[in-house]
C-alpha cells in the first residue's frame, strides 16, 4: 500500500508583498494628489552681482542679490543681501525684503496720482494710466510695480540706471503716493486757492490801471 501524503497549502508570500506594496502606494497617493500650496508673496530676483573683499591672503569673492517681494495687492518690499553662493544670497535678500514690506496706495489697478523720487543718481517718475494701457515701464521699475499690484501705469527714468538705486527710488515714489480721496480733496483745495490768487491778481492789476488813469 502506498501512503497518501496530505499537502497543506502554504501562504503565498509574494501575494502578501504585493498587498503591502499596494497599501504603500495608496498611502503615498493622497500626498501626491494634493495641489501645491500657493505662495503668499511674489518673489523676484532683480540683480545678482559678484563682490570681492581684499584680505591678507588674496581676494575673497561673495555674491550680492537684490530681491523684490510683493503680494500683488498693495504690499511691496525690497531687500539686498550677500552670501557665499548665489542661493544663500537670494534667500537672505528675500527675507530682508519680507521684513521691510510696506503698504502702498493704489486706485483701481493704477496709481492715484503721479509721483517722483530720487535715490542716489536715480530719479524715477511714475504716472497713472487708463485701464488697458498696461505697464509702460522697463526693467526694475516694471518689476516693482508688478509685484505691488499695479496693472496700468507709465514711468520714466530721469537719471542713473543703477538697478539698486532705481528699485529704491521706485519704492520711495510709491510710498509718497497719497490715498485717492485725500488726493482729490487736496487737489480741489489747491485749485480753489489758485483761482482765488488769480482773482486777487486781476483785481490788483485793475486797481493799478485805475490809479494810473
């Protein structure tokens, strides 16, 4: 007689591994499907320059970065920093810009009135523009206006083209801008005063003519 052997089914180890792998994939999938978080600020690198410092052993080179940060609503800041490499210099400049952010006054996507500012040799003029005009500005001025949230404006550089001075001059010009309501009231008062002066001058001239006669 032949002995019958009973074979007990063994657990399939490969099947267990495949189940574990599918679970790992499912666990990773939600993190992959999540949309990337939107940045709160728009960060722009305007200029990168290599600077050297003379020491006893020779010259040590570092990098200097100029960054502009804004929320595209009404906040903007400028920062400049140095670093051993470009990445560290840019990161430091962005942090400085975020710390130095300031609120500027806008009106329907443009500026309430024109403004000028001078920093060093750079002299910047910015003017409001009608809807649909866009930003008629170049280089650094355009970048500062864009991140601040200005959609329609005119600008002109009247002095040096140094990027650092131009950026800070643009920011100073935007800081000097008054709110639309205050500007309207001030302009109305100025117009009324000008009319009064004109009337007074005409009266003086008429009285002088009468006296001479």
